[in-house]
């Protein structure tokens, strides 16, 4: 028998339910699958950021398709974590308190809505998790190349990177963050994990959904939990240890000169900021040779917005 989130499942059982974290009215639609054979417990989350949609239908489809009788281990599939933000069409945060679930861990049991939700993950989910897969996509103003982030956390980097190499994405990016959902779990609970990015601009294209679902199945195969018949990736992702996150130092109108997956060379102009009268406020140039993972496509740039993220090539 497998017990999690107040629910008990027998081997070979699948259950659709609404998870209710330690907030009276908050609801997370989820599917729990207890495999017929023993194995690891994997948690898959979609829509930690409310306006990044393609993960949700991917999780819904996988939850319907996976046969518990062929599964070794257990799955917690959270179809949409930031449900209030989803229905209110927020881009990223919980509308109740503007809390970012990818940046605000560990939370607090008596704090704001987002702090209580983070605390619930820390106390109820992480202790029973062996691997965490978090599905994201470019937000409304972001143009994004398919990529993934793996944690640079000493105890789990090797396991996370091995899983990354089994997936179908062109770029694997080292992440030094430690306060998001998967990164906090890696750094403070020694749980290997990955954050996958696919899609952008507030859209939900069929090919983006299919890409996320394919990687769910590839991960389960890599962990020895499930065989879906997915073909192997043609090549491993290229690994980037150093990423430059280009941040605006003042508000202005942003005019990018690059696209996602553009190759850049040291000194190349990446874009510039202007004021409302067309005067150039700031010009941004590449610090080295590399490739663009994502950039902000929208015109309005606030102070400290991430304008471009690009990985540096090793020499």
C-alpha cells in the first residue's frame, strides 16, 4: 500500500482527486498512480507559473494513458499547481499574494497563500519524493528555446544530469538557484530533479504539449519505471555550465536584436533600451560567444527585468 497526501492506494491502482494543501479553499487537480511493481516515487508538476500552459495538457494526457499494471513505482501528477493564477490569467505568481512558487521556498505554515503552499510541498510532498520533474514554458513576453535546467546541488547533480541526458531537449543548463520548487528540493532535501521549458508567449501549441509528454515518458524509462515505446532521442542535450542573465538597470522600451537559439559572439549587440522619446538609454552586448536560450519580446521593460538569457560556450 502507498500512502501520500492523505490517500492510500493499492498496487495497480490509479486515483483522480483534488489535493487540498494547508489552505481552506485551495485546490490542485492531481492523479496518483500506484504501480503494480515497487519502485521510485516521481512527482510531476505543471503550471507552477500560471501563464505557462503546455505542461498541463501534457500531464493530463500522461495521467490518462499510463497503465498502473505496467508501472514500477509511484507517480504524483499535479495537473495545475497555480490554479488560482490559471483561472485569473496571471503570468507567473499566485494572485492572492504575488508569491512566486519558483523562487519563494521554503515558505511558512502560517504565512500568505503562496508561503503556505510552499510549506505544504516541503512537509507533505518532498519527504516522499525520489525525483521531481517541473514543467514550464515561456511566459507572455518570453520567446524560448526548448531547454531544461538541472540543479548544481552536490548530492544530486550527477543523478539529475544523467536524467537530463536521457530527454529530448537541445540544451541542458546548470542552475545555481536554491529557492524554487525543484531547486529547493535538490539543495535541501537531496531530491534529484529537472525543470523543463517548452513553449512561449502564453500559447499552448500541440507540438509543445507533445514534447513535454514525450519527456515525461523518457524520464520514466530512464528511471526504470515505465516503457511507453517512445523512440530514443537523436542526440543528448548540449550542456551549459555558465549562463548570462542580462538584466535591465532601468525602465525603458526594449528592442532586441536576437532570436531564441541565435548564435552570438563576444561584443555583438543583443538589443537596446530607449525612452519614450526614442533616445537610447542603454545598449547591451554579449560578454562571450554562445547561444540564446530565451529573451523578452515585449516592448515594456521594467527595472531588473531579464531581457536575454544566453549560455556561454566553453573554450
